[in-house]
DNA sequence: ACCTGAACACCGTTCAAGT
DNA sequence: ACCTGAACACCGTTCAAGT
C-alpha cells in the first residue's frame, strides 16, 4: 500500500527489492546520511526505515531503540576523527587536537545536537580524551587538574559548536528579531556587536584565539 | 468530558471553574512551573493547557506557537537575573557577573535546553551582555576583541551548563555504560578520570577556575 | 472575543501475526 | 529469524463550530 502512495523517498526504494539484507551497519549508515543531508530532525525511525525500503518496526531488530541508533551514529563520527600531532609544545599540540575536533564536528553539525541530548560520547572518542589528558600531564598538570582542564576545554569547544548556527547565516532572522525587540539606546555596545557586519567565518576564526587564551590560563602555574 | 476522565493534574483543575481568565502571563507562568517541576519535556501545549484547566487550542490565542512560549519563558528567567557588581578589577567583576549567570541558570536547568534550541536570548538578557561588554572595554579591549571575548566566555559557560547533567548523578548510568564499552587498558588516564570519585559539586567548583583561566588569557595583551 | 471538538500529519514503541 | 500491520499513547497545529 505505501509503496504506491509515498513518492518522496527518491533513493533506494523504487528499485523494487532490496539488495542488502538490512544490517545494523546499514541502518546506522542510513541514519548518518539522513542527518547529514536533511538534519537531525529528519532522523526518525520511520524515515530511516523508508530510506532502506523497510518498515520502522524492522529497525528494532538491529538497534534496540532510537537512542542506541544515535549513539552508534555518534561513534561512527568519532571513529573517523584523525588526531594530528606535532613536535611543538604541549599547548601547541593541544591546539592542534582541538582544532581537528572542531573542524571534524563542524562538518557534521548534527553531532553537537546529539551530544546535547546528554550523551557523553561513544567509545571511539576515548582515543581523543586519552590523547588530551596525556598532553595535559606532559604540560605538568596532575590527574585532577588535567581532568578539570579537559572539561574546561570541552565546554568551550562544545559551546562554540552549539552556537555556530545561531551566529551563522541561519541565525540571521533570530538576531534581527532580537534587535527590533531590545531597546538598543540603552545597550549601545550590544547594538554595535549585533550590527557589526559578521565577517565571513568570524565564529570559526574566533575559536582558536579563545582556545589559546583558555590554554594559556589553564597551563600557567 | 476530560474533566471527569483525567486525574493526573492535581493543581488548578478540580476546583471546577477557573478563577483567572487566562492571560499570556498565566500561560508563561504555567510553562515555567511545569519546566521547573517536571523538566522541559513536560512542557507540551497540551500539558500546559491542562495545568490551566483549558484545552491546548486555547493557548494559541495568547502565545502564537510553542517557540514563542519558550522564548517568553526564557525572558522571564533573564528578567530575574540580578547582576552583582563590585569595586575590584574588571576581571574580578567579570567573574562575579558570570558566576551569577551560572548560578541563576543552574537553578533552572531547562533554560540551557531551550538555548540549545537555537535561541540567542530574550530582550531581558541584553542587560547582561551590555554589562559584560562594558567591563571588557574597561579592561582595554576594542569592540571587536570584546565581541570575540564575550562569545568565548559564553561558549565556556553554556558548554558547562549543558554538561552538568552528564557529569552529575543523573549521568551516572551513561558514564557506567561507557566504562564497560571502552577498552580501559588502552586508556589509563580516561579510566582514572571516569573512576575518580566525583567529589561533590566538582563540576560547579571547576567552573570558576576555568573561567578565571579563560579571562586571564583573554585579557592578557 | 474567547474557547472547544474533531481532525491532520506526524512521533517512538509494543505486540500479535505473517513468511 | 526476520519482517509487517495495526494499534497505543503521544506530539504541534489548523479550522470550523460553538457561546
């Protein structure tokens, strides 16, 4: 019945029978494709299933529930992260690591959204955390200091990723609405900040200086 | 019909007729009460309406749509923020301001969730931004530097607020699940970080030192 | 003017049933 | 073993109808 009524799923269905017999990997891959192409909101079990030419209930045989699907998607991203390293100071190498993380996650914005859902991270992200903790130790921090510093760096990075949409072109209407509702006479500096032409990639360019500033403060005794 | 079948709304309904004739303010107040007591997920138009002894559709006369309700709730919180100030250095006064913001928002965790939805903030938050920008200027930053510094401070604060649930007792199951799935032999430092007894209020206590570190880096020429 | 009832197009999830 | 159909208990939102 739905095969004749639905017409908005232009990819795999239409070929009639499925080639591959539906595995956990294919479900997760379909989820990632959907998230990348149409945003996290498009990742519903029904949509993912449709993408695979199958009903939503068939997915439960492979993923448990939706949360598990999202975590699996997350872990796929973490797995693909390449952590660059160098021969400079621990601080320089930390900048390198976090910039790589930042760029990697910026390329797939839905990841920040899932992380906001409360997930710490998948197992594959452990590599990154371990790498950062080792560099912080090399810089002279003890276990507890390194732990706190790791979280500070992550909060900064995560906050940045979360606010990219609001600062980018997508956030224009919200910023405009705000400017009309705030009495700008009483807030001259805010008015200047909001009205300043948002130079291309300003938010991205601001990330590294802020990161360096945070590191300078964290690593200073 | 629903007045006899529903029995889970213990507050206003049950008194029979409503006292107050349903205003925008009462709708927003009901939303905040619900968010505070049962979390943001409980704030559905149907639940808010039930709380007021009314149908969901009645709300549309007063709030436009759900997003508008959430922004109005947000603005109520911002309005109640008291920004303390002192006579110390700009840096100390910035710590004072952000700590007040942090404590205020920690008390109502749903706010961070709404902000994650992409809202910059409501008009009432303009006071805070203006205050911070003025202090950054006093510390010697020009408009552009102050703008970047403001965002760095906000990213840090927002990231912290977003991760509080994951680090607190609520996040225990997720942390535990993670520890079982990661090969901890390969990640000794991560293992130590996750297994360390999370001292009471560790995340809260880590906020201010990280904030000071960030400020030190941002205000250094 | 203000509110309601019924409906629409969605969700995640369960469960008995098919092959 | 693997998938489907139908159903349940929800969402936000629209629209004609009531008072």
